C-alpha cells in the first residue's frame, strides 16, 4: 500500500485529538485500578485491512506454547511486509507519544525501538494468554514499563470468537473487564504492580486475532509501591492447580533474577537491526 509514515502518524494524532475528551474521562475514571482507554476506527479502513492482509502467517512467527500462554509472536520487522513496520513505528513518533503521555498524565515517556516484548502477535484457534503482570522494566532494567499499546487488525472479529483483552482490577480471582479485540481498535492500558491482564481463549477456526503492539517506558514507575518484578502468571479463578504451579514458577524466576540481574539469557524477542545481526 502506498502510504507514508507521516500520513499514518498524522492519522493517529488526529484520532487521538478528536477523541481526547472521551478517552481522558475513561482513563482517569479507571486510573485508580488499571488505567485504560480505547479508540475505534483508528486508521482508515483500507489501511487497517491492508495491515491484516500482509500480516505474517503463524508459521513465519515464533510459537510460545506453555501452561502460561499459547500464541505466535515476532519482533523482527524486516522479515515482514514494510507496511507493518511503518505502522508499528508510527506509534513511536514523538507527537504520538506526547499525546498519549498527556492523556495519561505521564510527563516523560520513551518508546522502544527494539520492540522488547512488543511487535506482532497472532492468536489462532485455542490460543490463550493467562492472567499476568508484565515484566516491570525494559531489557536493560533501566526504565519502568508503564503503558501497553495494542492495535487490532482482524476484520469482523466478534465477541464469540474470543481472543479478547481482559483486565483484572481486583486481581485474577475476581471477574475481569473484557475489552473486545475489535478491528481497527487501539487499546492503551497502564502497566504496574496491579495491572493483571489476560487474553481469553480464541474460538475461531476461520481467522486469527492479529495485533500490533508497543510498550512505552519511563524513568519512574506509575505507582510509588511498584517494585522490580519478572512477568508473573496466575491461573484463572477455576484453575486452582495451575495457579499453584504458576505461582511457584514466578517465585523461582524472581529468585533467579535476584542473582542474575539481567536474566540468565538475553530475551530473543527484540528487533535486531543489521548491525546487531
């Protein structure tokens, strides 16, 4: 599709500005628990559909399959259609970052060109993501992870298909808030020591739920109570045994990080440019 990065950036800025009053209200009314807002019809429909049409097949992505999650991911954007790279980095433009920072009341925000844990994700039939807290920091453990941006591009995605974002403001033992993964919807959510979230199981054999994601980081955490932590998973309310296993898993990985500050191995989910490859 013949479109420039500036055109995509301008469209995102226009939509955020046009919806500013509504999303300000949504974010600040939810801020005491898990702050979030969403914007529908973010990009022109033909552009959003083009993103879906060039989205990589799951066989061209890395499969993550454990008791914690089952999904397909990729951060190596130069392996995929250039349009996807334009869109993902449009969210990292200074103008977009500042607009979102103003809405969320975060003075200093940094986008992440390495796409650490961001990039592309695909969830096919029976894929899921258990309730979890995101890793508190960036790959170098220098900045706090504070916002998660999720842009959904699968046309005609319905509630019955599953694969929707769930926020657990009272922890994963209570009922979640379900935010549909609607086509052409951008969701922005806060990440801190209480922002439990998940994706419910996909129930569609026809299409996959495709998402373009970014994280924003800051020198300071969103909450004064935040402390460093690894990604923590939990079972769903009905998954008692799984919850015990995942709790033990999180404690073990946290213990290892106390010894190995930056982890035992380098996280492979980053965008390696030509100089790094």
